[in-house]
C-alpha cells in the first residue's frame, strides 16, 4: 500500500509544483507587462513633453499681432499664416537676423530690415548669444529688437519692448527658438516658436 501511495504523492507534488511555477510565470509576465506598460507610458509622456520644446515643422507656430499705427496696418497672424522663416548669420553660431513673413521672401534677405509690401507682413528680429559665445540649446536672453512691418517699414518697431528668446536648436543651416515678446505700447505681440533656415546673405559669396 505504501508503495502505491508514494508515486501518487510524488505525482501530486509535481503537479502542485508545476501549478506554482505556472502561476509565478504568469505573475512575472503580468509584472513585466505592467513594467513595460509603465515604461511605454513614461516614454510617451517624455515624448509629448519633448514635443512641446521641439522645433515645429512649420516656419512659425504661435501668434503675431499689431494694432497698427500711422504707417502700418493692424494684423494678426496665427499658426499657418507665416509661410517663410529665414535667418542670416551675422556671426555663425553667435548672432543672426531673422525674418518671418506671410509671403515668399527667398532671395531678398540680407539687409537689416525687409520692407513689407502693402497687405503683407514681415517681422525682423535678432537671435543672438547673450555673452558673445556660441549659442547653446536652452540658452535664454532678453530681446529688445523686433520690427513688425505691415506696409509701413521700420516704423513698426515697438516702443517699449519686453521679451525673451529661448534657443532650441542651432546648426549651420537651421535655427530654432521660442520667443515670448510683448510690447505694451502700442501692443505688438510675437509669441511662439520660430523654425528658420539659415541662408546666405544677399550678395554674399556662396
């Protein structure tokens, strides 16, 4: 009788051990899936967070507006209205003049300002290192030179500028930065992200 019970007990023990192993494996898989899910969720959150500080595919995302003055028409541009963003290096990696426009400006950048034709908008601003060294991503500085021209030329220069620029990317052929600029008088606004191609200065040798 004892000889019969031993194999039965052994078989039962083996089955019980197998069940424990399967349960543990299932728990491990579940934990792994949970961990993977948490990691994936974390990666997604990081990606979304990273996107908020990434260069847009468009030349500009944000808002540019002006109530106008004696020479310039009132206007407001939002996402998609700005179709061109180009920068000219005054000193590579250190200082640039940047142009935004709601019309094609290729082949005309290279002077300090570009005068907008009636019915068009051209924004001229600086993007520069704060200390004269190479611009680093994440660097921030206070900007006080912005011209919002909607047909009246440099008279679009704000009178009381308050703003900042935060760099996202700087390379030989591209510059990208966030700008938060408001002029309380007469109410110019330039807030958003600029993604500009660095192009040769007009008349410069290629």
